[in-house]
C-alpha cells in the first residue's frame, strides 16, 4: 500500500521506477525494453519477465507492444502513463482540447479512486464524450477535490485483457495547433486523467496535460480478476497504438 489503503502504480518502487534494459530492433525505428522482476518484488508473487517494444511507424504512429510471463500466478496490467499536450508550446492547458471517446460506460469511484458499484452509463453525465467536445466543457460538474477526470472508461465490457483485437477508443484534437491523436488498444478499459494533481513542479500546472491509459479496470484483482491474473506457462500480451 502506497496510496492511502491502495497500491498505486505497482507500489512505492513500481516498474516505472526500475531501470530497464533497452535494445534496438534491427530494421525498424524501434526499441525493446526488458525487465526481470524477482519473486516478491513490491509484495507481488512470481518472478516476472516483462517486455515492451516501442515502434515509430511510417504512418505517424507510436506503437506499444507489451508481453510478460511469470513463475507464479500474479496480477499484470501494464499501461503507458504519458502526459499529452498537443498545443506544441505547453503554455496552454488541455481544457480546450477536444476529445471523443466511443464508450457507453465508465466506472464510478469512491473517495480513494477505487471503482464502486460496477460500470455506469455515461448518458446525461459529464463523462459522456461520445460526441466530441472540449475537455473543460463539463469538468467542473464532476466536483470533488482536486476535481477533474480520473476515471476508467469501459471499452468492451465482455473483453478480456490480452485480446489481439485493436479498437479505436479515443480521438484527441488541439484546436489551436491542429494536431490530432487517436488511440487504439486491445485492453478492456482506458483511464482518462486530466492532470488534476499536477502542481507546477516541473513544466505543467493543474490540467496542463492529460493521460489516456489503456489498461484493465482499476482494482481488477479484487473485482474483475480474470482481466489481470497471469499464470505460469502463458504469455500476457497487449498492444496500444497512438496515431498522430
């Protein structure tokens, strides 16, 4: 536990804080990063071998291919937590960025950001992005402290993590720069986070950038365990593509 009563980002020294080994992929604009996580690392069972290949394609895509194996049953839900601001100068925040997400449901959360009560319809709520509109148009209707979006959207309710079917889940546009980014993934959820906790320590202040984290549902280990449990002898794999 490192975030109130919860484990966030894999623990106090999660994989985002580990030194991975990198190797160029011959013949491609790509690099493969590998990590060996020992049994018991941050309290998680199993020695896990993880691999991520980042590829830049000739179609202006950033492709992320993940895979992992384990020696004991263990939860796996890898994602990319990149902060995006398509303005180019990063002096403006992302509240005027326009977002479209073809998701009919999202996961309401409790006071510690854990999903509670299962998926809910986006109809008639500030979480409805099925028609493109500004991120800041209804952000203040969410309330709470610090306020803003930090919720998982349901991409395909019946999907299990590791499916190889890529689905377009989000389209983002910055009106001032004209830049666009679409996100496709095979994961069952995508976490929309609008930089609510950014405090200016570095480049960005609150809402200075946003994330679209493709992943299993938060707290899946307790509520949707089939999405995340990796067993010995099998390979967990996933793909996410950002197209610009």
